[in-house]
């Protein structure tokens, strides 16, 4: 059998995600770049471990990971990723621009305006920066194995962790030009608060068990990445973000940060991560 050049890995708990996984696969099969295989990893937690399972099954020399709630922007996205990754050996990790779906409701649109990193610009040329996340990433499979794959113990912070290790290995992180995908925001305030509460719990877990991986994510492309930060620094930064949201009148961002802080505090007290799989694993390992 012919070995594909690209392996596309889609982590998904149920392999369906309210119908988006079949739609995503359909979009991928209609891409102009067809020398690829699609691997859906079902029922594996957390997502970092699912991506590792996919990478080990993959046959292609280029690995592309796409979240199961993403929609590909157009038919040349995979072609663009492969072309730019192959044309510049200094690029280690390549992502795409992030937009919210066109059918998003008013709440989702407002949240995207208020909350940093919800969207990113579409660039006309290859652009280095920090707005590359697991929504859709491309990496040479050999390099992915070389840097140690994903950290399977993290339920939050896998994006800055992988970007940091790629840069430590001497490679650049960039966004592919004229390439984008659609990633939905939570549809309601309740879902937004729940997501941030869980993220806060996950952050407390990382701070307790892997403080060396408690990285500080910048809110844009221009702020320098800080791989080593203290808990006090992150607390002060969070308070400044709250103040900024009040000054700008960003109510939903303010509420999301409050929910995150409550989740972090609960995680510290309860010693839970917010992910039952990780909590059970830790209890078993103790």
C-alpha cells in the first residue's frame, strides 16, 4: 500500500461531536491535497494522549492535528500547510488563523471580541508568533517524536508547552498565510463560565503537580513568551486582566476571569483537576 505523505489526527471522545466530526472528515476529503490519511482517535483522554496515540499510528511524514469541533476554512488549507512546512526547514510548528463560525450567535460574537486568543488575524505571508494552538497544527512527525510528543499529564497548557519545546529544539513557530479555520465559542454564558471554571481547575492541577510547566500565555503575537513564571506573577497578571476588562467594559471577559479564579481556588482546595480520568490516574499512582 502507498504510504501517505500526511497523517491527519482528530482526537474525539465520541468520534461524532454533535455531527462535526463527519462534516470535518468530509471537508478534509475535499481538500486539494489528497495524499493523506485521516485518523480519528476515540475515547482517549486527555487530548494530548490522544494525539500521541494518533502520532504513533500515523504513517505520514507530516502530522496534522485538528480538534474535533473545528471547521476547515477552505479547500487549500492542508495544501498550504504542507507547502509552507516543506519550503522552510526552520519552521517546526505551523498553525492557521482562527475565526469563529459565520453562524455564531450574538453572545459568541461578543465573547470573541472581548476574550483574547478567541480569534487571530489572517496573514498574507508566513508570520511567526504565539497564536498557534491545537485547533489545527502541522509538524514533521520526526520532530514531534524528537521533542517527546505531547505531555500526557496536562489537561490544560498543552499549547504553550509544545510551542516552548519546539523553540527549545531550535525551530520557529508560525501561522500559515491565507489559511484559516472556524472554532466556535461557547453558545451561552453558562457554558462559558463552566469552561473557564474547568480551565481554572486544570491550571491549579498544573501548578501543584507540574509547576515547571505553568507557562504564561500572551494575549497577542507581540508579547514575548515567558516560559518561567511564579504563582504570584500569575495572580497579579490575572488581577490586571480583571481591571482591564472593567475599564474596557468587557463584561463577559470579566465574568470568565472570575469563573477561572473560582475554578483555580476550588482546584487548590479539592486537589482535583476537573478531568475524572486524570484524577483517577493520580489517585492510582499515589
